[in-house]
C-alpha cells in the first residue's frame, strides 16, 4: 500500500470553524478545529489506512454534531425530538447509529439539550393568549418524551382557571353556555370548574 501522508490542511470556505484535510495531494476529509487538536492532525503526518478511516468517521461525527447543534439552537427541543432528528439524518446518510447517543450526551453536557428547560419553555409559550388546559399540555409533553416528574413541576406555570377564562372571552359569542362547557371539557378542562366559570360569566 502506498504511503498515506497529510499534505495540506486548509480552512474550509463555507465554515471557518472547519478545515479540509488533503492526503497525498487530494482532498480526503474535513474536521472542526477542536477535532484537529484532539486527534493531533498535522501537515506532514504519515498515517495508516486504519487511521484514515478513523479520521473520516470523526469527520462524519463532527458534521452531524454541528447540524444537531445548529438545529438545537433554533429553539429548545426535547431529547426525544433531537433523537428523532438525528435518526432521520443517520438514515438519510447511512451513518453509524451509535453517533446518536454520543451526540445527545455531548449536547446534554453543554446544556443545549435539557428536558426541564424545554418543558418550561413549552409551557410558558404554548397558546399563551388562546388558553390551554394543563391536561392537554401534559399529553403534548409526554408525546415529546418528557418525564412525568418534569411535567408535574412545570405545569404549575399555568393555571386552569385562568386558561378557561381566556377561552371563554374568545368563544362566548360563538357558543351558548352548554356548548361552551362541552367545548372546554373536550379541551381537557375539569367539568365542575368549567361549569362554574361559564355559568358565572366570569372572564376577568
């Protein structure tokens, strides 16, 4: 087998945090700056075929981690959402499934993925003006993989009585009392609480 030598390392044009690595004069793979340091990659370095494959795997991991990081920073996401995002990327690119767990752990260690922070953000922002029941919020968070104990903690940020009043204010002209009560119950609100607030006409 011919000698494998890293003949050049150039900064990537589209991403200043990555470099392109050339082996025997030809582009071979790219790494982020931290990976170059961690893997001790240097110009003039003679490598084995096994090392080249490891560098290429590190390149795949680095690219996937960067995509997951950028996606995570667009808004808070639950761990399950990130897992599903990564699984799709892994499937599309036929990459190693073990990357998923490694990337999620790295994102969690840096607090970019945090189910409690996500759940708090979700509860604080979901239908703030329209109103939503704690029961419905709980179901939605469960579908996103958030643990029950976290859900129970963050649901205290929303009060069903206040949420019912928001909906009554918006729907009063559209429904009579009985239909409004039925509608609210379908949204997951307690019947007794709903009935009392609707019958009283209280919205303030």
